[in-house]
C-alpha cells in the first residue's frame, strides 16, 4: 500500500517523502504544498477542501498553485461588469468565481498564487505579505517592493505585482494573493475590460491598477526561484522543515469529496447565478438598409436570470405579437448567449423565410444575443 501510494505521487527534490494518504496527519506545525494541476477549478476546490477539513489549530498551511489562462472574480462580483466575456469565449479562457471577496484577477502560468491557511484567530494577511516581501528581498536585495495599506505589494512604489483576497470562516480562515512573474499583460488588460454600457450593480467593483511583471525588473528570476524562496521563508518563520509536497487535486483518496467541490465551482449557477442583482439600460444601434435604428433595452437580472425585460421598438417595425413573444421568452431565462440563441432559433420559425419581416426579426434577435 505504501509503495503504491508513493508510486502514484510526484515529488520535488526537496519534498517530504511521506505517503500521500497520511502526510496531512504526520506533518506538525506547518505544511507547504503545491498543486500539480493547472486547472483553476481544481485549485480553488483544494482551497475549499483545506478550509473545510483540516485542523488548522494543529497545522498552518501554505498552498502554491498556478493556472492555465483564467479570469477569477470575487464572490460578490458581476462578471458582465468585470471582464470581456465575449473575448474570454473567443480565447477559450476560463471564468471562475472564488469563495473569497476582493477583486477580479487574470491568471496564467506566469502568475504564482499563494494561499495562507490559519485559524481565524491567527489570521494576519499583513504578516503574510511581509513574509513574501522579505523572501523577495532576501533573494534580490535591490528589488524595491513593499506592502501597502490596501494589502497590495507594489514594485518601484508604482506597479502592483500582488493583490489580496480572503475568506474568514467561523474557526478557519485563508488569505490568498497573486504574484505577477511573467504574465501576458496584453491579454490581462484586454480581458479585464468590460465592453458593457449602461450596467448598474451593487456588486463589488475592482479597482484598476498599473501592473508589472517581476521578470521585467529582473529577467534572471524564475518562477521556481520565487516559489522556493517564499517556501524557505515560510518554513523558517514557522520553524518547520523546508519541504514542498506536491498534491494532485483530482485525487479522491487524498482529498475525499474534492470532485464534487470542483464540479460545483464549474456550474453556471455558481459562476454566473451568484451574481448580485443588476440592471441594464442601453441602446442598440441596429443597422438596417443603410439606416441606423435605435432600440432601447431595459432589463433587471437576478441570480443571472432575466427578471424584467423591456424592448422599446419604433412603431410598426415589428408586429406587437412577435415583440411580446420575444419579451415573454426572455423573461425568466438565463442572461446567457447560448440560452438566448436557442430561444430565438425557435422564435425565428414564426416568420416566413426570405420575408422582410423575418430579416427585421433576425436582426433584433442577433443584437439581443450580442448584448450578452
């Protein structure tokens, strides 16, 4: 059993060689782990699992993880307000909602993520960030890095290289932060820019900031060097061995129930349906036969579904029956291009093919889809 357990687990050269099925209980005082997965949903699920299952009175945990391209929004944020959803779909970039608050961040493999787990009583994010800064300065004393009162880490007193978010449970807590190493800044700035106009929401908005990669400041750095330096500083401060244990977030024997946590984080109901109620008041400028038609659209969206829908069309442009059928179909449906496409495909059958009325109807439907 022990041999099989060791065979199935990957390890770094400095890693604690403990069978994966029992290392949670054998390590004392503190534990440093790193995910072998680059899947954002799996890594966020590990955070949930540790928060829910580990006895943080006995062990504090530092968790390292990196993701393939993904945009991660805070628990109380609005994805339509925070990012360019159409561009995410085009670039096949995943969208995830974490269980902590805070703002929206872009992840790729040029970004290291760190999560510090403690009891709620021992939770102290300023100390965690100071630890990261101390590790960076120990490795490269010339780096001008410091922690702000907003719990960000700035480079050269100007550029944000790390942002913070946290979850405080009844007895357990975690604080996670990013560290920009070599992220694609062009993609970052493109996807974190919402094209939406006329959206009103009480959701927590992100605060824009100038960003810079650490590797731009010092090209001799590597992600592995940074990770190892932070792990070393964490081990020294917590008086534990400097070991990094690699874990597989898909391993149910190591993390019982992790599959369900991962699947829940991928559902539409969690990613979009948890969005606080918002409203849209916009004007569709539809081009039809060399003229521009202004169509006013007002919607209330709750739990990601259209609660109220009003479309103000010029008189005689469409029969009232067709217009009311569209409004009726949209009300109660997901504010989602896929679901709306399915709805309007059915509705388009109400008009004869090749008819001018059909062309007008199709134009309106296509613009409603693009709105989402």
